[in-house]
C-alpha cells in the first residue's frame, strides 16, 4: 500500500478511534477550577471582563506555532527523502539554517529570555 494512501486513511481512523476510546474510558469529574477560564494561574477579578496577561505567553505561543509548522513542513520531506535526494536534503538544511538564525536573533533582541526556556 502506498504510504500517502495509508496516511490519508489510517491516520484519521486511528485519531477518531483514540478519541472515542478516551471518551469512553476517561473519568469526567469537572470541578470549579477546571471549569474556570483562568486555569492558567491568573485569579479572576469579579466585574471585569478583560484580564491582563504577560506578553511572554503570547511570544511562547508564537514560537510554538513556528516550530510546529517546521515539523509539518519537514515531515513529508523525511518520508520521501529517498526520492528528493541531495536537492531536497539541501533545501531542508537551508530551512533549518534560516530557522536557527531567526531563533538566535529573537534571543539576541530580548524578545524571549533564556530563563523562560530553562536553559
């Protein structure tokens, strides 16, 4: 069976099967803290519709999206590396190089601090 056909049929089937299994087996015991929209650690202020948050959370989210998309773009290359040969490999190395330079520039400009990355 072709790998691409297997990805289009097997992966959705597996994801729905695991979601159904989670729905059947997992315990459902919500409490006040889990139902709160401030589960991330901020205390709710009564009567206020907006909440303040640190920009650090937004930056970490953006970094997660960038590196998540990196995996999304490189996974098809990893599956078909034998077909794309040296050209595809060099494009992947260039892609990693540009991401690394961007990450170094973010750290250097102070957009993210190393203490947030536990380094």
